């Protein structure tokens, strides 16, 4: 897939998210966390178990991304229930969550790209920075003039899962949040990089 086509798929979701959060000034104090893993760890949500015959990337295509966070995790993180994103990215497995704050907050999104790897990031403001989250290699970058922070996790050479945070008060806070959410979501992905 060309870099231009990929940009047309992901960029509309980022632009809509950024515009929808314009003017948000309030913050929800605290740190993003999956909760007490002794009572409510990753996988405690209603995430459907993909069939055993599928590879890791096929499992990701079947996953209900909006069920990645349980009700308890949503409450602890201060997020509303997830909804699939609108626009071109809606053709891909995805979900987005908004903070519960009235008149403010940020948006968290996750999307699976089954045909575009981390080497083909079309909408990064600067060169993506290599990172490791749990068992997955990936890259971190800013998009849309710094209004979004993204961690793209490598699944295979030609597939990835993006975690995005848009609308936080500062780029620094957005970077911290995207790293925290990437850890939460990564813990529920198939192990290894493909």
C-alpha cells in the first residue's frame, strides 16, 4: 500500500479527533493504569478469544477492540465506553475512548493495520523513534502538528497496531499517556513481533 493511501486512511481519524477536542482545557488528574492485576488485570474484560488456528495478526483482525477495557478499567481510567471510529479508518478493526470530563479531556484510540508496517508511517511529523513496549518492538511519533502522540507496535513486517492519544493539554502529557495506554493494550496482543 502506498504511503499516500495509508495517509488517507489514518489521517482523517486523527484530524476528526483533533478537531473534536479543540478547546479542551480541563485535565483528569492521575495516571493511566490497567488497575490492580490481582483482581482485574488485562484480559479480565470481555475480549473474545480468537480461534487457536489463527496467527497473531489474524487474531488481531477478529478482535473486538472496544472490549479491550473492562467496565472497571474504564472507571479507573476515567474513560467513556469505546466506540469504533468514523471515517476511512472505520474499515479497520479499531476503537476510541474519550475521557468522561465535561467540556474537555483527551481521546484514546487503537487501530489494527493489517497491510502497513511501522516502516511505512506516512503521517509522522518527525522521524519515528524506535521503542519497545512489553514484547513488541515499535515506534513513537507525533502527528498532525504535534496534536496527536502515537505508538505503533510491530506485529509483522507488514502489520501494526497503533495507539493514539489526542487532545491532552501538552505534548509532554500526551507522550506520557500514549506510552501508558500502549502498555495496557500491548499486554492483550499476541506475544512477539510476528
